């Protein structure tokens, strides 16, 4: 459970913004979405390798 201390006279919009930022940092939504469907470890690893290759290719193209 997230606890956001609200100071006296603090705007509710600012407190909500702090809550949303803290909620995003915890990664709860990402974790829930990843748990909805099982993905095999080999598929996860293949996606990681493809992502790394894509990033490396982008970096190489920027250098030249």
C-alpha cells in the first residue's frame, strides 16, 4: 500500500501527481500485465536479444 503524506494547505492535484509518480515507480501495473499470460523463458530471452540488437544497431548508425 502506498502512503503519501499530505502537508497542510497542499493542493490535491499536486498530491495526486506525487501518488501517480510513486505508483509508476513501483511497477505494479507492468507486473500485473506480465502475469496475465505466461511467456516461456526462451521467448523472453529471444525478445531481450532482439531488443539489445536493435539498440546496438541504433547506436552504431549514430556513430557513423
